C-alpha cells in the first residue's frame, strides 16, 4: 500500500466512526506496558477524533468472568483484547460476536493469522531465540538452533508449556511451518515433537514468567532461550542486556480485539476496532512498545530503527509460523497433560 492509499483510508475511517454515535465505550486489555501503549496509539486518538468516552478495564484472560456476563445478559465490556487461543475458545463457546468475515476487516490487509472468526489482530509479538552475544563463536540464526548443542553448547531455556515448544521442536526436526499443525494433530506428530525434545532434555532450564529469559541470560545460567521478543527488547533498552535475537522461524502470537456477545455498544466497538487496523494508526503502536503491526501495509510507516526490533518486519519474517489459536483451544488440555507428565519424567 502506498502512502497515498494509506492517507485515503483516513476519511473512510472517519465516516465509519461518525456512523457510531459518540458514547461511552469500555475497552479491556492486559494492563501494564501494553495497555499504556494501546492507550497512546489507539484509545486516546480515537476518543479525540470521535468524542467517544473510552473507559478502560484490565483482565488476566479469565473466560469465566466473560461467560458470567454473557449468561446473565449484563455485558459491561465492549472491546476485549485476547490472545488467539482464548479468542478461538471463546468464539466456539458463543461468548463473542462473529466479526472475522466482515468486509472492513477482511479488507484491512492483516498479516497471516491476524483474522479469526471472532477476533481482529491489532499487534504481533513472537517467541524468538534470544542469546548471549559472547557465548558462541558464530551467532545462531534461527529458532531451531536451540536444538543444536554441538554448535551452540550450554544450557538453554524453554517456557514450561507445550505452546510454542512443540511447534519449535517440529520445525527443528525439519517440518515446514505450513505443515506443523496438521502433523501436530496426529499422535505420530506429537510423539515426533517429544522425541525431538528428548534429544536436549538434559540441557533445558524451564521458565514460567516472561521476564525470566532475560534474567537467565544476563546471569549466565543459560546461553540461549526461547523468549518473547518484547521482553528481550525491553531488557536491551532498559537494563543494558545487549542480547541477540534470531528471528527466523519465530512463532507469532497476536493481541486481538474481540466483541463480547451481547455488548451494548457493538457498532461503536466495530468502529473503534476498525480505527486500529488502518495502516497509520496500526503503525503507531510500535512507537511505544516492541510489538509489530498486524497490518502488512503498516510496516512501511514504522521508523527503520523501530522496525528492526519488530517480529512482523519483512526482514524478520523468514519462516515465521502464526500460532494457531483454534488448534490450542481444541487440543490444549490433552497436550498440557502430556507435556507435564513428560517434564516430570
């Protein structure tokens, strides 16, 4: 998309926003640095442009709270930020309005994985390979390198979860990203992923909180780690960590806007969501946090020094795998049980 077409999209957005009368809109996200960035890039500009009063709330992903609202008919949230797994599960349970087939969102030019039946991606984060720059003679170049203990010796850290771990194991075993979830849907594929993990199990240090990979790397307890890119960028910027990132074969996740079933301001919610996936607005989030645009055309509007740290930058996208939220919503319980048993062995 050219700058001319980006600019042309703004009047259309303003018309859409005008169709939803100015009112109060409750937007729910995850709190912390992400919600602060969303406020600066999305909420405040939208409120200023439309006269809509935006009330904010935060949550920790507890679908039971949303279910209670929907079941009681007292839905007080209008827009809720979810990860793909939660969005797919909530959609299947009838807790969310279907929006993924609506033309304005299909036409937004979202990157692969950024549009689900009930959810619209607003930003991209990724599980990447982070490493100590002085630990190896040659730097790792892909996430799969975490399995190469000959070239890259030392302890390595994984999140204590099958999510992303099993996908990375299969990619390291030579499975193409396009085939990961179809293979992981079979007993043979699951066994293959765990067999690959067996090859380095003795070298694995497990982490559970997002801040831990940077801490483990900086202390020297591990030489490399799967990590969320934003946490590593933050450690480099604010803690002087100077950690390297291998982007190739990243597993992408999304922050996704959803509309609860029965939301009182559903039309205004759609207008707000549409405003966040125009290229210029979508690109603004990267000014405040190292999360990439979910709109492909937004990448050209991000400053080059910011773009280098974002998972959806074209230069960082080789072999990227979009996390399949629907797969994990369906198979998560069984794979979590199998993973926990394997870790305990």
